[in-house]
C-alpha cells in the first residue's frame, strides 16, 4: 500500500475536514504521526473498497483515522 503522506509531513485539512468536527479546521497546520494504514468501510455492498488513513496531530489534539482524501500538503506560500 502506498500512501501520499509520511510521518513528519505538515498537512492541512481540505474542505472535507468539516466532517471531522474540528472548529476552524482550515486554520490549523497538522503533522502526520503515523504511516498510512487502511480501513474497510462497514458497508456490505462495497466489500472490495478501503480507505487509506493516517493519525495526525492538529491543534494539540490527536485525530485518528483521518482519510488521505481529507488532507493536503501544507504550503507556506499560501
């Protein structure tokens, strides 16, 4: 399994970050704490799909199982 991020990468949540319930999610820079791992959704009709997820530290809070699609690399110039 190949992930987009690696431990130590700086990330921010994209617009899907609202689904994590983090207030002002677009203002915080997070750090990836784990290697990628996968989880299977609990939907019977989609048994062949999985999500690549990470554990990240965002505003001093550990958030587990953040889907790769919810993050993007932090760019200082933005």
